[in-house]
C-alpha cells in the first residue's frame, strides 16, 4: 500500500512541476518575466492550467499526509534511544579504540600512548 501511494505521490510531483512550468509568466514576481499586456487584474481569470495546478497541489498534499499516516502506523512504539535502553550496542563498546588490521590505533598519537600530541618544535 505504501509503495502504491509513494508512486502516485512521485507522479503527482512530476505532473505538478510540469504544469507549473507550462503556465505563462505574468511578471511582477521578481520584476522579470513576460510583459504586463493582456487582461491582468487583481483576480486573474481561472485558466485550465490554473485549475489543474490546484487539483494536483491538493492531491499532492493529500498523498503527503497519507504517507505520513502510513509511516506513523508502521513505526515502532518507542524511539531508537528507548530501544537501546540508553546504552551503546554490545557489538561496539564505547571505551575500546578502533584498531586497524595492522594493530595500529585510529586515535591520534598521545591519546592512547605517552607520546606528545603536538609535533616537536624545529629550531
């Protein structure tokens, strides 16, 4: 069910992008675009592309809400922190440094040995 709604959502998104790009620019957005010719009023005439944009936008928002509801129903009852019990997983203890295959540590020098962290000063 989730995959069907997701595919419909993606098709709606592509159609919405296409319909918006097909519409004629009426200018005034950023001072660019087509001229001010034609019947431009405070309430423009509802064209077929305008109505299609509204329909696709409403359907897009509907599928977005639907996907959110489906995802909320499928989610676990608790958060990831609750499932771990507030501790690190047993497979990767936090105190042990990560070792390279050659036995070298990934930590900078001085963090796990007695050598200084900064390089010696060249005089």
